[in-house]
């Protein structure tokens, strides 16, 4: 018997309603249904597929939780933009049986692994789909030293640094002046936020190979945080350092429509601008 996990946001009445409706459709087809509404992670079951109901925020949480598990995930958009979703909520009946029959392709999205060190010991390992942001919690310039594959870069001074995946290139990094990167590429974007000077590497957006490892030295000053996908906040103390690299396992997204990437980008950006 197949087991499908339905992941939603419990505080939204519309997603709770659709969770019940889709669960009934699945059970009528002989499928076991599990529900994760954000109150608990379900990591101890043999899950065949995951359906995520919501917007990009719900997809990001599902990616961090279940992405490393190598489980195909179908995003059904119930939010405003839906960069990471494949179908709209009004298309469920049209595509559900194809999804259950496995009649789809898989798009693998690169994720980041973030290791936080205290001296030489890893004290926290996390994953994220969009970006890692290092910034101050107060309106104060931060100074960050970092290396790429051991090679030192010009010290960064400014409001913060974004280390983004191609998937995250259309999120905060884009707002900060970074480029849009095709998600079929494996790359890490280094995007400065309001840099103090523009004349050196590390002060302008850069794209580096996804195989390279970035290490950020202990920061100068206080009140500096690490943000993962804008949802997980970790304090960055002056006895910590950070290692950022490509995660071993990417996020496996179900693609039922096979719409070209830049067509999707154009459609989603028009939603944002209202054009």
C-alpha cells in the first residue's frame, strides 16, 4: 500500500479544508494518508510521496524537513506566488490520478548544508532550499571574513551576506540585486546586502560552482544572526564559524506540467507585480 504524507499549514482554514478533501480522495483509492500540519514531523514512516498544500513558505518548511529523505514532493499552490509549486489547487482533479500512477518527471533542486562550529566541533547541522543569510539584528554594519575552497575573499562590510541556491535566486537574493539562475545549474550565489564599497569581489553579486565550500569566520561584533530560508534563526556568536556547501541530497520536486523554467518565472513575477 502506498503511503502519502499531506503537509499543510494548520493555521489556515483553507488548507485544512483541502487537506481533508484530498485525504478523502486518496483513501478512496486505497492509499494510506498521514498529515503533517506543522505541529510534528513524521520521519519514522515509509512514505511514498509528499503533497504540500500552501504557498512557498510551506514548501520551504517541507523542503528542510523532508528534502534530505529523497521523497518526491508535489507542491500544490494555495498561496500568492507559488514559485516552488507545480499545480494550482483548482487543478487537483485533473492531475491527481497521473500523480498516483507515477506519470511525471522529477526536478531535483539543489539544497544547502549549513554546519555551525564551535572551535573545531560541529554543534549544529541544518539544511535549506533558498538561502543562508548572515546579518545584524540591529541597524549596524557587519564585518565578515570568509573563504571559498580555502581561498580568502575580501572582507565584507555592509548590512549582510546572502548565500543562495539557484532556487533561492528568485527570492531575497533577487531583491538584493542578485541574478536569476537556472535551477538546472548547481551553483551558490553570494549576494551582498547594501555593501559599504562596490569595488571588490564580495561586494558585488557573484556566482560560484556548487562543488565549492564556503567558510565564514567568527564575526566581529554582537547581535548577528544566521537565517535559513527566512524561517529558522540561529545566533552567530564570536566563538562560532559557519561552513556552507551543497547538500548531498537535493529536493525532488514532482513535475506534472513540464512547463519551461523561464515561462514559470514570468508567470510568477507577473503575479507579484499584478501585471
